[in-house]
C-alpha cells in the first residue's frame, strides 16, 4: 500500500482507515452467513450453533452424519432427482428461444423493439407470487398444473430475461462487419451464424444459460403452486423444512448448494473474461 | 424521377421490409411463448378480481326476483321469493354448489355460510317425500331419469311449463359442470314439487299439446292434485332458521349478484358495500391497508439499509484497480449466486435464540443468558435477511456507474480548495446519482413483491402483502380477494418498472 502524502491530516488518515473498516464490515455481513453454515453442517450434534467440542477443534465434534442423512433420505433423493430433471430442460428452452430473440432484437431494423424488450424482461420484475398465482389458475384450466411439463414451461419463462440480457449485452459489442466479411467470402447466412457469430457470442449464451439454470434450480414459489407432491424439488424440500422444523440436514444441503454456486460463479467469471478478450476489450 | 430511381427506391424499401420481417421472425417464437405462458395467465388471473358469476349462476331465480324488488325498512321476504329460493337451493344442494355460494357470500356477511349449509341439508324435507310417493304410486316411470328427460324434451318443444324445464336443464348442466356423470343420477325429488306447483299455476290446456304418454301422465297427476299437501315455503324456511327473515341476508345476496363486482377491491382496501354505498369495514376486520403500508415501510427501510451499506462498498470497489476490484467483486457476486433459500436458512440459523449470534453475545457478556435477543420471526429478521439478499442488486448498478466517474474531477475540486467533504458532495455524489436511482428502484421493486423470506423469517408481524396473496390463493381459497390484492401490487410494480425504464433503460440492465 502506498504511503500517505505529506499534506495528509490526521483526519484524512483516520478517515482512510475508518472507511476501509466500514467496507470490511459490509463484506463480512455479505459473506459471513454463507461461510458460517459450512462448518455448522459438519456438526456432530443436532444443534445449530458451535458446540464447545467444535470450537476446540476436537474431531469428536465433527461428523458427516447430516451428509449421510442427505444422501440416504428418499425425500431428498427425489428432490435432487426432480431438480436435476427440471432445470436443464427449462434452461434449454429459454436459451434456444432466448438466443434467437436476442439476435433479432439487436438488429437495427427490429420493429417495436422497446415494448417487446419490456415484455421479455418482465418475468424478472413481476413478483413471483403473482406469476405463480396466474400460472396456477391458467395451467389448472388447461390441465398442465401438477405436471412436469407445466413446471418446465413456467421455469423456462423465468429464465428468459437472463438469457436476453446476457446475450444482447454480448451482441452489443459484436462487430457487424464480420458477418459482412463472411458473406462477401461466400458463406450463406446459416454458415455465417454458426461459423462467425455463434462462436463470438457463445460466452454470453453460456452465462445466460447458467443464470437460467440457477433461476430454475433455486426457484420455489412457482413449484409450490404449479408443481405437485411428486415434483418436489430441492428448494421445495428446503422451504418446507425451514417452515416446519429446522433439521440440520438443511445445512448439509445448503453447503452443497453453496459449492454449486461457487462453481457456477467461477464459470461465469471465466466466460466473461473470455468474451472480453474475444471482443478485443482485454482485461 | 427516372424509372431507375423509382425501382431502386422500391428495391431498397423491399429489402428493408425483408430485414424487418426477418428480425421479427427471430423474436416471434419467444414473444409468443412469453405471452401465452406468462402474460396471458397473469391477465387472466387479474380478471378474477372483478369476476362474480357464482351467485347469479347458482341462484338465478332468487336473484331475478330480488333485483326487481326494492329492499327498504318495511320489506319482508315473500312466499314467491322463498319458492324461487327453494328451486335454486334444491338444485344447488343436489349438485353441492350451495357450499361454494355460501363461502362466497360469507366473505361479505359472516354467518351466511352456516345458514346455507344447514338449509341445504334440510331442504329435501320440504314436501318432496310425499310428493314423490304420490307420483311414483301412479306410475313407476316418474322415478326414472329417462322418463324425465323425455318429458322435458317434449315440454321444451311445446314451450309448456318453462319453470320445470329450466330447473331440470340447470340441474343437468350444473352436474356436468362439476364433472358428474348425469346418466347415473336419480332425478331430484324437488322436480315433483316444482312440476305440480307449475301445473297448478298454469292454464288447464297447457298439457294438451304434449305427446299422448306425457298428456296422460300429467292428467293423472292433476286428477289427484287434492291429495298433495300444500307447501308453505316461507314457513318451512323460517323453521329451518329464523335468519331467513333477516333483511341483511337478502340484501347481501342482491348486492353480490351482478356478474362483475368491485367488492373484492373494496375488501382489499378495507372497505365494503353498505346500505348507503361504500363504507369502512369495522375496526377488527381492517387488515389490508395495514399490511400494504407495512410492506411499503419495510421495503423502504430495506432499500435505505441496502443503500447505506452498498454505497461505501461500491465507492471502494470503483476506486480499486480493475484486477483488485474483480477480486473483491467476488465477495458481492458469491452471495448473489447463492440460493435464496440457503441465505434465508443461514439467517434463520444465525439469528435464532439458540443461534450463533446470540451465543456469541452471551459469551462476550453483552447480554445475559435470560435476555437473548429475539431477532427472528419478526420484522427485524425480515429486514436483516432481505437486506443481505438484495444488497448485491444495489452494489452492482452503483459500481457500474461509479466506474465511469473520472477521478480527476474530484482531484480538480480539491486542488481548487474544496474540502474532501465538499468535493464529494458537490462533484462525486451528483455523478453517482444515476447508479443510486437504478439500484434503489431495483431493490425496492424486488422487495415489495418478496414472498419466501418474509414467509420463513417474518413471523406474524414481519409478513408482506405477497404472503396474504399466497394465503388467499392456497389456504382460504378466496381467489377473488387474492386476485384483487395481486392487481394492486402489480399496478405498483408496473409503475416502478416504468420509472426504472425511464431512468436506466431496460436494455441497460446488467448482471454481474
């Protein structure tokens, strides 16, 4: 760290440190709840706090029993199975339709661009309970309520705004002369798309897909209304666990999910850097 | 203009049109998908807030008479009205629709549900047993659905005995509406009462045009008409419950009979329809204005806390070189990527009475063991957890705006003699306003519609309007009221969304 200039007053110095302390406190506030559940999930007892054995780092205080519960309980098994059955399909729907639409939206000649954009982003803004209620009534009427297909459709809609936002952001830096160059060299529009455009916007598409995936994977309100007992997902199981009685198994699930978000965050970060590099923005 | 110019212009126009069409075709599948599976269902649900067909559809005859009458202080329900109610309720009780009307009307006047239910159970006692016996003694076919079906078809053709015909048809339609197999049902006992009453009230030649079989059967009934015990509708109903003499019951039915109602919206803002127009609900029934205000107040507190915590962090990040900024940004992005339920669960664990924070406070002696802080299942819990969840949505837009503020501006101000505070307040802060606006509106929009976190850590007094909506849709089944509350909430969100769009532009939203 560079030293203070000669003219800095005591107040300047105090403020410099005070400000860093404030920021540090906020960072702790952001990270502490997430980090604290990780050691707690290895708790040997049924408590939600650090036992004296854990604090003294006694191996007796730690165990994997909550993880064993998680992987042995049929409820959690079914929930995991359902989550991994719903999220990827929903993601696939929102990514394929969303990427096409984002390409259309970023063309200069798109009519009604703004209102259409507003509609496509709205699933992110409308309170989930309203979307859930609307879908519940409508899907019951057409017989999709309580079906796998209904939940996938609902989740696909929720993922759309994220795909649109990330893909249009990547396309905004896309150099149009590249497609023209490709066309002048004799490639048709389809070949141009797959050989020139797609590789360049791929990072945006994938990070949109990751957003859509986590949205579906972490979604509970819609599943509660549109789903059924057979379609219980991980968040549903966590929600009912948190509402009824807190079992330490939830901490184990939470730790698994935190690891998943660390992986996803790393992927998105790598993709963002790659995309900047590809577009010559460097980092 | 030469023909070449004209044709060139036309060709340019044509190619533009093709480009427009191509762009639109790319967007069309997704737009259609979102409209059909998202926008449509929501609009459809909003209509439930004014829809009110149940009362009019289930009690059509009663409602028709009530509409024609002026209910003043001297008004008494007459025999004709009770006769109509007898037909309506007999059909409704047979189809089991009366409990639905009962619950609907009970939202408006407590006690109607039990009145309808008990009357629905006893309504078969009015005349039907004796009537059916006399009918069937004459001819066995009176107890079969096929015969009635045949008779009604004939009556319909001749336009004779409309009351019996419509009653039978409504009974059939309502059963089909509830998904029952009509061919397996027995005819309702009330049909005999209805048929005889109508025969007695009609001119003698009304059966003359019917098919011979029906003519004979109906004449045979008329021949023994003196054997049927006369039915006193009014007395029978009052015997079931003297509440049927209560004028309020009838005004409630009349008031909620139109196909569209503003009743749910009035209820959503703690009003109701009274005898002289709209009036306030009694003190103990007022609930929703309080919850709306609480939702707003808590969302404002959460937004401000997010701002107070987020501004310094964004300022700090913006001042760092990109490499370090990206590193620290992970501390903001990881919570953003972590499951909402994980974060809520973490706070539940931390803030419990036997949780980590209370334990630590007791350990360092700030509080004693008996006075552990209640930080969960109340407003404090909701505010802490939601601030944590929404904080990244404040930091990210602030950071992206602050990154673009050149540090030389503040340095220039300092070199011209401004104190650090003046330089910040007059130079830096005004330039960070767009990010601040974007962050605050976004956090506020997300906060007022929140459901999960208030549900799990809000307890009794920390819940939001969303929790009420969920309660009405999944537990109390008062869908109209749930839809009315949802409509009001959605209207607020749409206005905020519009503001956000004007301020930031939705095509400028960034994620991480």
